[in-house]
């Protein structure tokens, strides 16, 4: 699970991240501005969002985020009264926790909101587009009834795109799911594997490049 903490207090952020790592959360990023979350949310499985941010009010960040994403959000708030809590939930938060957070409780709440969200997601096993079939469970691909030999990384790229067939998938999301982190080498590797995948599938138009953003697998 890849988590991002949006918190402008460096001391608080360090304490929360250290505590979550002690509870088994190892892929944790830290952002101090709300706008940074709005431009990078696609690579995360869960968000911990402070409301008192230096650039944009956390409620506004949450409302904007909910227009484009259903990523689970646990709000960190200094206000524990009913009005603040209800406002958070109505703005789209999945849960909330009052500062200073008890990290064990925060970890449990993170696990719970992600588990609930995943339980509502459709479980695709086979994606068929024209004469191309991607069997996600068997990790196999067929074109016109013939099996196509893909490397592990090539299939992983195909899986991410096929799971979101018809939807534009950001490059950063593909890199995060296949390689774990974005570097100059992983970005180049995506280009190489994408070229090889397209060549092996030999179906022009199946994977569309959205310049400056990412790729889309035809629906």
C-alpha cells in the first residue's frame, strides 16, 4: 500500500511517518502543500490529509480531489467537535482522526478505509478488446486466439492499462505500480517496455498515447 501524508508541520509529519513504518507501512510519501496532492494523487492507495495547509484549505483540497478521484482519505483535524467531523465526512473524507494522532489507531483506520474501498471495486479477471484477451488471473495474453509471450514487466504494464480499459492512465501511476518509484531510468524503462508491448500485440490503436499525460487501453 502506497500512502501519502499531506502535513505542513515537519515535526508532526516525521513522527507520524516513523510510527506508521513501525506498524508495517513502508511506502509513505510526505507532501506539505495541498496542490501537490491534487497533481500526484493517482499514484497513491490512501491519503492522510491535514486540514490546516499553507496554500489551500484542506476542505477545498478534499472537495477538489473528490471530483477526480475516489482514493481513500483519512483527515487529520485539530478540531474534534461534531460540526468539524461532519464537515469532513460531507466533503468526501472516508474517516477522520483528531490531532495529535495515536499512530496505532491511524494505522488501523487506514487499513479499514482501504479494505472497504477495495471490497467495492469490481474484480475483473478477463479483459477483452476486439480480438485481444488479457487474463489477469492467469497472467496471459492472447491475440486472435494465439498466446503472446510477454516478459513480466510487459505483462505488468498491460495489466495496469487493461484494468482501466477506456480510462486515461497517468505515466506516474503505471511506473508506481510496475516499478515502485519514478526515476529517470524507470521512466525510460516504461518507454522501452511500452514499445515492446505494442510490437508484440501488433494492434495499432489498442494502446493510445495521451501526450503529456499517459496512455489509454481501448475499451
